[in-house]
């Protein structure tokens, strides 16, 4: 991980209920049953009309859920999952909110239920009120309030009036609707030869547009000041990476059994004979059913990785083969937020890592491992990945979880040192999304060198968000409660890889684990 900026499990008995019917959240993944609606930030593509899921598809209300109002502003009932059900599926997220904000278990559950409901609500507002809706964010510090920007507050208030937990939904006046900001970002990106949504972003919380410097454009580029002044909306430039960013390229450490799951250790030999460590992110599959593994690109692309890299589990122990860097150059990059490697398995490796043929259930999993120095964590488990959330739909204030496998061995231990520093414990920690101003997902979660490539996901519903790329410098135990790290978005990675393959939706996030035997068609 290029550094730039605790697992807790508790039993929760919560009486709070926010609605009774489930909201349909049909997001990306290879098991999505139907197309979903796009938002103003990412218009629906023609591919969404096919039976195949479109990578990067965004959350839609679906046919079994209703919005807060009809197009004429008449309030209607809005469905949401009960807070108790959300909390029971997300104990570490509940614990994070309780410890960070000193709230009760019931209040933490309410906030998580509101978070889960916010994505389909945002999609509906963007679709039904494009000239008014100005964006959305969840303000945890202000009491777990869902903030909604609107250029005309009245019609948006009418929509949300019938929403579950409407008392904690606040509509605030803004100058520009989200569609106008998105269009301005596209024009600004085109004028500078950049990519909207990656180099030029919409900051919904500030109702503004941001140009990220240091990669596609230098901070002192002579075109920048004029382009910002001509944007037609508030616009500013900011560095993509802070100056203190350092690499974090190289458990759980000992996890050699099938199926392959995100969050386990990958050891990567370098050209100079040394070995570094990274973390498996998510399972990926091609449209033909071939299994791949996603991790950070800087783990296998760079000055110390000029040859074809192979990854191993327990390199200094049984040396179990895992993946191999593809010879196809479109499958790995090392330029945040394009920090990814989509790696096929080494010959014969799937015999160990795949579900055996005939398995009746083959979910794609992320390893959820209790951090031993966190007394609230009692039960390690696997989380089934059900899809992913598009980058444009991810919101500041969400509570999310991440798994890493970084480790520095104790004296006498035979294990590859990833550079984590003595006292750091590999496993799962949960925290809060604090921004998207880097082109990635900025979170308040501790991480160390060796956690790179590890998965960021929502605990309650198993949605993939990103893989660890960079963040604040740090060594040893997690002692800074405000440490920030940044994740490369899964949707950005899949869109990029597929675009480099000619725009074909070839790669998909896998919601089924690798399987030995015939591939279902």
C-alpha cells in the first residue's frame, strides 16, 4: 500500500424498526438477476437492457420498492430493511459507531439502516428530480443525519417526507443540481484532456467540482486556472495524493483452504530476490467463466517487478501457489486510482483454491477475521460478496470494513515481513468513509504495508467497494484513531479494464467463488 492518509463483533438486541419491506439493491456482480437504473452521475448504458449485468451498475429502487413521492411530489410509502436486521448483519459497524460517536446500539442500528437506504433514495432523486437534486452525504458527527442538497428544497422535502427515519433526513439549499455539476465536470475534463469521474470529480458535500492534480495534470499546468474559472460552477484543484504518501506493498497469514477469499496473504517475489507481501482483494471472473483474483497493481507492477510475478501463500512455509501476473498489459496498472492487477491462477493452483465440482453453494467470500487486540471481537467468519457499489453512488459517512494481512514476524518466526511493524495485527477493521477527493475512497481505518489490495466492503449486505492502495504513513499497532487510507474503487477498476479491452464487459466481480468442474452457462 502506498501510505497516505478495529475488528469488533458484538451481539446486538435492537427494537428499532425502520420499515418492513426489503429495498432492492441490484448492484454489479456476476449473479445480478436483472438490469438496474442508472443515476445522473453515471447514465444507464445500453448494456443494462441485456440479461448480462453491466459492471459498475448502480443501485436502483427495483420493482418491489417504492420511492418517497411520485413525480408530482405526492408522498408515498418508502420501503427499507428493519434496523435490527441491518445491525445483526453488521456487528462490527455497530461497534465502530458506538465507540467512535458514543451512541447506543439502537442508535447505531438506526444509522446503518439509514445508510443502506440512502443509495436507492439517491438514485430515485437523481432520476425523478434531476433539475433539483444536488447530492447526498451522511453526517455522522452531526448525529447520523442524511444530508440532501437541493436547489429547490420543497419538492425534495416532499419526496423524503414519507421516508423511513425521515426525522434524520435533512434537505439543505445548494446552488447547483448534481446533474449540472456532473455536466460541468465532463466539460472541464474534456477541456483539460482528462477523464470525468476519475481525474475530475463532483464533491457532493461541497456542491463543487474538483480537478485532481499530480497524475493526469500537474498542479502548475498553465491551463488549469483558466479552466477552473470557466467551469461555470465552483471548481478547485487538489493533489490526488498527499505529499506524505509512501508505498504499502508488502491474516490473515495462514488460510490455505478453499475457497479463495478476499483478505488473505499473498507473498510476491521481486526481481532482486526479496519478497514482499500484499492482500487478496476480490474474486473476478470473465464472461467465459475463467476465475481471476484482484489485488493492487503496485504489488506486481513497478521498478522491482519487471518480470512476470507469481504470488504465493506462506512463501517461507509450504509455498502454496496462487496467481500469476498476466502477460496481457491491460490487466495490471500502477497509477492510482488505476492500481489493480487482475491475475489468473498459476497452473494447478485452482485444485486447492476452488470449490469442488458438485458443490451446492459457491459464494464468493471475504475473510472477516477478528483482530486479537480488540476485546469486542468474538467470532471470525466469512462475508459473502453479493455485488458492488459504483463509485458515483458511494457516500461520505458510510460505515465500512476492510481486511488486511500485513505482518512483521516476531523473533524466531519464519514468515515474510511485509513491513507492517512489530505489534500490528492482521485482520478486519471497520471505520468511516471520509471523502472521495482522491479519485478513490478515503476511509478512517488503520492499515499497514502488506494490506495493499485488501478488500473494502459493507458488512451488512456484502457489497464490494474497493481495494487498498495508499494512505497515511504508520508502523506497528493502530494508535491513531484518525488514520486515513485510500482504496481504488472496484467499479473504476472494472470499467477501466473492460474499456482497455475495447469496451466489452469482459470482466465481472464474482459473486460466486471459483469452481472446479463445468461452468454453468
